[in-house]
């Protein structure tokens, strides 16, 4: 009986460690992927946005946004995103004709992603006119 009570106490205390308190980032797009589709170099400016919301209970900080070649970060939040508030990260592709398969990495203090690092994927194809 003593062992059972001790085991239950340990399980109860350890379960509190799994509750994630703090900032949480949720992106509005499915699978954190922006699909450019098939676009024309002359008819598209290459700018897209990743919109998100802080679903946690603490301020969310976007520390850094790292892009791969071919992309630039047009804008990112510089202030903390309060719980329940929205933010966005704007990216611009340089519109080189051919397939697009890239990743943008967001570094944050979000507790719902390991190390606060979120991979955002970009796909599509640019056709030359």
C-alpha cells in the first residue's frame, strides 16, 4: 500500500512537469507551409506572409528568422506578441524561374516547439514569361 501511494505521488508530481506554461506559437497555414503554386515571374512580386497567434500565457518573442538562399525577410515582429495577439512574418522570393523548395527557420521563446525553433516550408514553381 505504501509503495502504491508513493508511486501515485511521484506520477502526480511528474505530470506537472509536462504542463507547458509560457508562450506558444500557432501558425494559421496548414503544416507551416506556404504554397506559391505556379506563378509567373512578371505577374507576381514574390511576397508572402506567415501569420501566427500567441496561444500561450506569456509574451512571445521572435528572436531571429533565418532564410535560405533566394529569400529575404521583409519584416518580422520586433516587439513581444502578447497572449492572444497576432503577428506575421513577411518573406520575399527572388523569383528565379524553376521549382521552389525552401525552408525558413524561426527562432523564438515558444515552448510548444523544441528549442523554440520552427521550420516554415515554402514550395511552388516560378515560370519565366
